[in-house]
C-alpha cells in the first residue's frame, strides 16, 4: 500500500547568537528534522538594533538576533539554502528578513527560483496577539502585499505569507473567532494584493497563500475546525476570487500545537497534551497539516534545551513512521459527528466573516480595536471557566496531588538560559559591522529605501539593495517609522470587564468590600499601574490582570505594550499609583525589573511592586531580595487569588503607614 509523504518536521528554534543558533539547527537536521523554523529575538521582530535603548535585556532571549547580512551568513553557515525549506517567524520586519535571505542566496549564486520556505508576514499576529507591530495597520498591509507580489514573481516556490491564526487561539479565541478573523485577514490581504499584480497572475498569488494554525486540546473540535478551514477557503477562493484550479484553492497550512495550555504544574503532562493536539491536525487526511512544529514539554518553565526539542521531534517521527496513519484515506469521511460539528463551525464563521466585512474589513476591525476587545473578552471567559473548575486542567484545578516530577528536580538545569554577555557581544559585533561598511553605498541605499517607502514602489528591491549595502535591522525599521509614523495599538481593556463576565462570587465580593474600606481610609480608590517594560508583546496576561483588577474595584492604569522603564516610573509618579504590576514574559526580567526599580527610586515613588512572568525560582528569590513584593508565574492561574495578594499588600502598607 502506498504511503503518503509525511509532513515537513520542524522545531521552532533560535537563541543567543546567529552562530549558536546555526549549531543548533545543524544538530537538529542530523536528528531527522526536515525543515527549519527560525525564531527571531524581539529587537529583530520589531525593527531595532541590539544597541537601541528599547532592546536592553531582550537581545537573543526569545530567538536569534539578526542585525545585518553578516548575521544571516552566520545563521545559515553550512546549511544548503537552495535545498532547505526555511520558515521564518517574522511579521512586521518580514520584507527586511526576506531581503537578507535573498541577499545571502545571491552571494552563494543560488537562483531565487530554487528557494523554498515561508515568511509569516502576517497582520493578525502583529496587532491582535503578539504585539510585534512596527507601523500602523494600513502601511503594514502595504508592506505585506509588496512582499507577496514580489515573491510570487521572483521567488515562486516561497510562501510569502502565513496567515497566523495560531496566536488568535493563544489570545483566547474560540474556534469560530480563529476561523473568521484569520480568513477575514486573508481577504484583506488578497484584495490589496490584487491591485499589485496582473490579473492573469492573481490565481498564483492565491495558490501561494498559506496559514499557520493552532491545535488545542479539544480534539474533536480541532479536527472539525481544520475541516471547516478547508471548506471555507475553497469557497472564498472560488466564489470571491474566481480561482478555478482546485490545486490553487487548496488550504495549505503549517501548525504548532497549543502553548497556552502548557502548565508549570506537573509539566510532564505537557508531552501528552502535545501528542493529543498533534493528532487533531494529522488524522484527517483531507485537512492534514503540511508542516508541523511542536512546543517542548517545559516551555511554561523557560527556554527549552536541545533534548527537550528532540523529544517533540521524536513524537512526530513515531507518528509518521511507526504507525500506519499515512497508509489510509481520510478517517473521518462520513462521520455524522464530525460532519455536523464542521457544518456548525462553517456557518458560524461565515456569519462572523460577513459581519467583519460589513464593518469595512479586517484592517478597520483591527484599527478600531473591535477584534482585540473580542479576544480579551473570550480569554477572560476561558480563564473564568478554569478558575471555577468548569474547564478541567489536570494538575492545575483538578488532580493536583501527585509525585514530584524527576524532570524538574533541578529546575535551573531543566531550561536553557541565555548569558547576559550575548547582548554585549551582539552590540560589539554590530558596531564593528557599521564601521567596516562602505559609508557612501550605505547612505545611498538608505535614501533609496526611504524613497521607495514614500512612493508606490515595491519595497523589496530597495530592501535587497539595502541588505547588500550593509544596512541594519534597526536602520530599516527606523526608515519605515520615519516614513509611516509610530503606532500604539488599542489595549482591548478600555471600559473594564463586560457586564456578562463580571463575577459575583463570594471571594470577589469580599475583595470589593475590602477595597471599599481601603478607599475610605486612603481618601481615594487604590490605583494599580500595569506595565510591560521592554519589547515583550505578550499582553494577554497583563490584559486579564487589568480587567480583573477593575472588576474587583481597583482604579487601573494600563497603557499597553512596549513601555520603557523611564515611562513606567513617570506614569507611576503622574498617576499617583499605589501599586505597580510588571508583566515580562520574554525572559528579560533580571535586566528590566532592576531598571524599573532604579527609575522609580530616582522619581521618589515608593509603592509595592509585583512581577509576573516565566520566572525560575532562583530568579524569583533574587527579585524578592531586590524589593519585589510578590512574584507570579504561570502556576498562579487564579485571578482571584492574585487579586487577594494585591489587596493584602495594600492593607499591610496602609496599616504600616497609618493612613
């Protein structure tokens, strides 16, 4: 019996430096990985150089820093770029990173036509979930479609966009929201791209659109969601865009299974969750993923080690090569349950897509904050179900008693850490690169880049020329900001908790009464400042804290992501904050928290400070020794318990001060 070809197998990886990441990639390829999935650090994702003030503490933490063509050479050293399938998880700076990749291919004499891979290049992830935007949505859409139009003509085997519904689910989206928001974004992208390519080339554009999807733990629902994606995409591409060739209408997607559901408690359970979630995108042949990357079991604890990634790769290999899965047609065809649930999802998502299009489309819904608000509400509802025990999470809200995990006996050794020296080395390398380049060629290339951005000229040729001339990531980002302006996205928490999500349980009511008493004794309602210092755009936790704090009676100040330590200290002084909560999920807490503390001391603000993030116990001890009142990690899932801790802090401080 003929077996289907297995999907492309990847692990999402990159850290510290280009050279260290290259060594990791080469080891993973030897273990049987069949494609690369490059994780970039936050400065690279948001268009800053390593020596920018906002990059402090973030260099090399959640991915590899790529500041210029020299870094791309080091990243791909010894890797056959012309034969490799390389996925780059990059969005706002996608035209630039592809330009660097193409510049490397030129140096090696590799025709662009031979290159295979993907640039995520997605609007949904930028604005709605990950917070990696550089520009306002409209110019960002322009750059997204410039890349697509260029790649379809010049790099025809490349997937120029990955519509990223993955992070919608990470932000709390329901299956209907994941379907509808992703497909509405795809419609906005295709409508804009159609203006940039000849009519006869447009079906090829449709054929190169790919998606990056999430698979959660609700197995049946996830199988049906993927089948709904296939049906809806076929309908949209045929009816809206008139594409007749079924091959060009095929729903093409890669997958990473859900990271939101990985737990710090009993983390060994996570590998079981990962395998079950992988089945949701592999068992159904008619809706099977083309590429899969799995998180590691310990990602709720910190950065995975090579062994942890190997374990996730082996899970894929066992399913593909030891089982008989790939020998059979679709296992669910004719299933009454699957077909009924798929039909429900198709109908509900179709109605939601129509509603978004009636509002002007995905870009308008993003700019207005409409979609962001919906996601924040959905995530609040999900967290409420977990807290009430209505949604079981084994080891978290049920079956919490168990044996200690031998995998985390040495917790500090169970994750990979990035040496702080990496940032200094990257800065030194960057400055050496700048001093060695041709200053005249660099200036002309940068001027040409700005001129292209300010006109209707496709941004890609000027970006590739800039890569050759030694322009850096921060300089490319600064050029785009100079032309298109800075941007701050809506937070999704304006107005507080929706009435239907407000809680009236005894614990919450007790907290409200206690805050009322604090209000009377202090003469005003206690004010909580929620801050996200640095470049970390993972705002889901901060948003839920802000909403819940308003629900229990705090006056809350939350200005969104990407706020400097100086700005946090200034806001604390200006707003008269009584309590400060810092959210940092990028691993840069040991740099940014002391920086915030120093700035607060300079401004004379003395209030309790709490910190939340993926923080090892040893780091938490150091933070408490430095003056942090409380440290919260993913195991602290109960928002009511977190609010109780905050109220306790304020009551203690009030008693001590005699207010």
